[in-house]
């Protein structure tokens, strides 16, 4: 997979166990944005998998069965951009929730996704959206407070 640009890291110890059962795949070619989003999600108790391209994400999705949410940029290098990745994911894994992020969101998209955010992303709003899309994980998180 290239230069080790994707990694899987569990949630920090002490966070709700239910959150770690469904992973979030973060696909973003801009390293600093990917690292920031991933770290914030881990701090919130989620297990995060990182990929730098849509091609890497497809390889990961094809080999894993615990991804509950795909968080992807739209414009990325490689043969698979974020919209193609969202479409591919929806057709093969309809239960995976999809959030797309970009500097520009075009209206009239034919891709079925659950939510979209423009950059810069306000993490609090993104986290609330994720909690709404993965309510079983949030229930586990609430019980550990």
C-alpha cells in the first residue's frame, strides 16, 4: 500500500467499548487534515483507519468487515476520487454510512451519501453527525459517562 500511508489505531484506553467495535475509515490525501480528523475521532473514542487515496480505501474496505462509517474527501489523487469511492462503497456495503467533505460540494450529485461538510470542517458538528449516524456506538458511549 505504498509508503505506510494508512494505519489502524484503536480508541484510547478507557473510552466506551461499543465505539471501538465499528471503525471509521478516514480517506484524505492532505496529511495534516487526515491526521487531525483521525486524532479527534480517536479522542472521541472511535477506532480509526486512515487511507490517503480512494484506491487504498477500496483495498481496506475489501479486506475488513467492521467499518461502520466512511469519511472521505471528494478531490483526491489516483484513479478513484471521493465520489467514485462513495458510489463503490454504497453499492457493495450499503450498511456503511458515508460522509463526504470537500472545499466545494456540487449540488445535483447522483452519489448517495448520508451527509456532506465543506472544508474547513467544524469538528463538533462532524462529531454530532457521526453520533447520529452510528447511534449504537453512541449508546455505548453514553453509558460510560
